């Protein structure tokens, strides 16, 4: 359910309207907050599952919770890689952590780092998480069936 909420929340207004026009029905809305709740439950049930931690970190990042995202993404790197999907998720976590570290370094040189800034959330969580997902293309599509 966490992935469903995350993916549905990413669909923009124009795509939603096009789907409504073509199919005659609106898509159910997804919310990043609901995805966060689902991924938190998944991590609570199985804290050693790499995929759950990466998705929780990605969701925190998308919501602008940079400190929490960093914590979850860092924790995921120490977990066992169970299969090819987990390996892809681990690579995503490394990319997201690099982006977070880069933003932190830039913000320190500019005078501060906020763990919940809405403008920087769009810059990192908005584009960073989406860019990494888009960079994966079809390979991450195969990973979408498993977690939460």
C-alpha cells in the first residue's frame, strides 16, 4: 500500500485529467503522508528488509524530512541484499544519500540546513526522488511489486 500511495501521489493534475477524460473515471488520490504511515508499519514489522527502509527514506525525503530520510537511507546500506530488486533499491539509496549530502554541503556554505524546508523539499525530495526513480526506468518497475 505504501508504494501505491507514493505512486498515486506523484501523478500530476494533467495526467489525472487525461485519465478522467479517456476512461471516464477519476483516479483515487494518493498521499505521501499515507505512504509514510504504510512504510513505517512495514519497517516496524521487518526492520531488516532493505526495500522497506529505502522506500521509507524516499518518502521522508519527498515530504522534506531530510534528517529522517538520511537516517533510513543510511540504515538501509548496512542491510542484506536479498535479490536483484533489493540491489536496485540499494543503488537508489546511495544516489539519494549523495544528493542529500550535496545539498547539505551547499546549504552549510550558504548558511544553514533545515530538516523540513518546503522549498528545499521540492528541490531534493521533489526532483531527487523522482529523478532517481526515473533514472531507473524499467529496471525499477520490476521492483515495484514487492514491498509494503
